[in-house]
C-alpha cells in the first residue's frame, strides 16, 4: 500500500512539473497555464487597472461651462511617450522574456501606479505563461494579456507602445473574441497621437460593410465604436459627423456612464450651434434616462434652463429649478441652481430677484471657484449697466482675486474692464473723501466734538461685540468643538469653568487693560497705571482710536489746507466728467460731475474745458438751450481759442482719402521739418492736411506735433492754449494725456 502511494505521489509530482512547461503543447499544459493566467496574474492586473480607472473617474473635475470631453480624462499634451520596459523579444511589444535579474528589479521598482502594476502583471503573464510554439500561441489567455498591456499603456499616456501591443493582438489573434474591442482601443490611441484619419477608416471598416450597411455586432461594441468615431470627428473638427455618431452611440445606452456623457456632449454641440430645440430634446432624454448618473441629470436641468426659448418654457424650467433647490440631495449643486435661477429672472428684467439669487449662489457652501467668477461677473455687469461703478469694480476685483486661469480670455477681458474702472474709482474716492473732510471742517467746534464722539461710541460698541463674540466662541468651544478649555469641567456654566474664566480675564486685559470696576470703565482715562506690562501699554496705544482729541487734531484749519482739498476735489470731479463722457458714454453722470464742478468756482484753467464738454454733451442730446448757454461762454470769454474757432466754423466730416501708410509718411516728413526747426512751416503743413483727415486715428499725433511747434515760436499762453485743446479734445489718447501733463506743468 505504501509503495502504491509513493508511485501515485511521484506520478502527480512529475505531471505537475511537466504541465509547468511552456514548450509542450498538451491539454494539461494549455489548461494549466490558461487557468494560472486568467485567475492569478491577469486577475490581479485587471483589478489594478480597474482601480486606476476608478481613481481617474473619481478625481476628474468636470468643467460644466465648457464642452465636455467624450472620454473623461485629460492627457498632458507635452508628455513624452517613452516605453517603461526597454528590451524587446517580439516586434513592438516592448519586453524581453529573457531579461536579466537587474532589469526585472528595475521593472518592479517602476510599478508604483495602478496602471504600472497592470502593465507589469500583463507582461508577467506573457513571460511566464506564454506558449508560443511553432509560431502559434497555445495559451488562450495571452491575447487578454496583450489587450490589458495596451490599455495600461494608453492610460499611462504611452500611446505608441500601446498601439504596438494592440497591433500584436490584431496580427496574431485575428479570431479572438476580443479582437473588436482591441481595434477600438487602437483607434482611440491613434486619435491621441493626431492620427484621426486612420481611426476613422478603421472604425468604419469595423462597423460597416462596403455598401455602408451596419455589421451585426454586439450592442456594447457598437456603442464603443461609434463613440470612438465621434471622438475622431471632433478631433478633426467635423461637427456634423461627430453629432451623427454621438446620436448612434446613444441608441441603446448599455453603458450608462458613457451613454449619458455622449448625450450631454451632443446637447452641448446643439446649444453651441444655437439649435435650442434640438438641445432641449437631448437634455430631456438624459433626465428621463433612469440609469443616468445623477450629475448628468442635474446639469441637464441646468442646460434646459439655458436653452429655454419661450416665456412658457422658461416658467416651467424655473419652477423645476426652484423645486430642485428645495431637495436636500441637491445641496452640492446649489451654487449652480441659484445662479441659473438668477439668470432666468434677469432675462425677465426682474433685476432685484436676479441679484438676490446671485448672492445666494455666492453664499452656497459647495460653490466652486469658476462658478463664483461667473456669478461675480453677473453682479458686476448689472451694477455697471446701472452706473454703480464702485460696486461693479468691487465685483470685478473679487473675480481677479479668486480666478485660477488668468490666461482665460474671459478673465483677461474682465481684467481690462477693471483696469479701466481704476481711475474712475480713484477719483470717486477722492471726491467722497475730500467732501467728508470739508463738511466736517465747516462745522463748529461743538458739532465736530458731537460727530466724533458718536463715531467713537459706535466704534467701541462694535469692538465690544467682536470681543464678546470671540470670548463666547472660546468659552463654548469645549462643548461644541472639543476645546480643552472645558475638558475638566464639562457641563458647567463657563463662568464656573476655571480655564474659561482665566482665558476671559487674559483676553479682557489684552483689549481693555487693567480697569477698575466702576461706571464708565471703558474710558481710556480709567485705565490702571499700576501694572505697566507690555500688553497694557499696547492696549493704551491701540485705544488711542477712542481718543476724541486725536480726531479733532486731524481736522484741517488753515485756509491753505482747505483750498488744496477743494482744488483736488474739483480736479477729480472734472476728470470724472471726462471719463464718464469719453470712456463710458454715460452722459447723465458726466453732466452731474461737470455741472457740479462748474458750480464750485473751479480754477480758471478748468472753466473752458468744462464748458466745451457740456456744450458737446447738450448738443448731442438736442438740448439746445443748455448748449447755447455754454457756447456763449466760450465765444464771449474765450473767443480767441481753438474751441471758439471750431464752434464758429465746424469742420464737416470728410472721408479719409489718404491711407494710413501715406499719412504716416506725411507725418514723418512734417516731423523732419520740426527737427530742422522749421516750426512755422510745420504748423502750415498740418493745417493744410487736417481738413482732409478728419476721421483718421492719426489726428491726435498731428495736433500734438502742431502744439509743440507753436510752443517753439510763440508765447507761453498761446502754447498752453494749443496744448489744452489737444488735452481736452483727445483726452483718452496717449497724445491727450501727454498734452495734459504739459498743461499742468505750465499752470504751476
């Protein structure tokens, strides 16, 4: 019996050893290696691959403001594709079955990512279990290993080695059950290396016969193939073909994730083409698709709101969005939902409701940065449209502070708009500041004391509330936030808590110093001088902001200081008038600022340009009585100026008959005369040319050169008048700004 057992044991041992051989084509060998490949090496490789794909899907951040990518993965376009495994045994595969131990150690060290592990397992399966005998692979699982190898390299952004692996499967396993899937992956890899023509050709061969009749393939393969075709046509900028195959890829919707995504991209394409009805049909299909991921359903509702074409449809969409806002599971989408509701109300000219919803969008806890930039932009544009430029500038500033992609064209446009508002904001703040100081300076001493005492009282109240709030937060921190302050006295009122009480005393002394318990203890005079520690000295210095005398001392009293404040304010008002008139075309605010500065008895240098701008504005508005009033001032008091000449003999607009290049040459010739000190000739030549180039952008350059020439041979006053004309008439040009600087210097 023992002898028989030994024989059986030896026979089984030799059978196992023989079955391990990859050189013998026997049933036992084939099945043993196939089972080991499938349920051991490849199983682990596929699990690692799934982990990598799931990680990409979970960490991928969708940009719902842009057209989605069909495949939710972003590759680095500048990444160089270098095969991880360098030695070769089979053409294009990129590994060596007989690699050295040192090479194997290097390969193992490189397998640190899920896709690296998947690639390593695929190579291990091919190296250890491949049964290529007489040019024919006997292990039925090796084609799966090559496919896994190619897919892992694809996600590792090594497309050329991936294509080599796919080609190996197609060339050597033409009848494998995964051959169609391999062809689809090869097409996707070719799309990634800008070889979309090959991808389109190969996918059409897979999906159609010669006369374009569809081949009978499994629905899953058709969906993948049509999706790959849509990717290729989008890469080739052929939207019509892309739409066609996106629609075909969503006929069956077996893959709920990719199907919902393809529908969403199709709807976005229709929206970009302004085919709102077609887009709405597609987005409704997503909403009705029960298996679609929730994120696509939510954003399909939002896209429906964007594509609402009639009042009735917008009302229905508005009700749906408001219903979605109330549902708890939509908490992470509140910023987008509030924003879209605000947009619908803005379209209905319900600006108050729109602003309210935009602000709720900003307050949403789940708000994303890009969504906030769009919301701030909406609020900024609304305020800009209603001439609330200070608030508009604040909203634009908020965008620039949080925007991540500062190279985005939209952000750059907002940046320019914000920069254009900078001068306006500076002058508006100057007017507000100087008006406030002048108003306080005009009060009696008693009224000034009352004003500042009220200010100090309000300041103290706010400081006390802030200090108490901070103290309460610290004191109750143990109850609600796990603070150590109450760790030894849980359940006690915080005044009975020794740690909280000690903390409160310290905080009080930091803010108020040492005070005696008596009425009016807040006054700075009540601070105890007995303990002159660092904190109390710091508090005494900080609390000088509560000192009435320090405020009274800042009030300007000399006539020189007051005159300077008035001068700066008047100059700011004039600049605002010009900015509103020339830059923002806001004639209402331009009139307000210019009329106000005119009533404040400005310096002599401002009277002429103020009346000139008001004359132009009222003439443009057709308010002839007011226009005549300012015209008479110019003709009476400034009859020898260029402005008076323009009013008496208004030049009729003449179409420019000279090209820009010719004008530049003419300018160079006249400038050459200027360099030769022929100043009178310069003025004569420019006067000849100006009537023929009234619509040219080069006029300011000619006018400035003429003013320079006048200054060279005429008196200072004439030179100043010539420069003043350039500064006022072309205020928003570089030449106008340069002329204004010269006028300011001449006025000193």
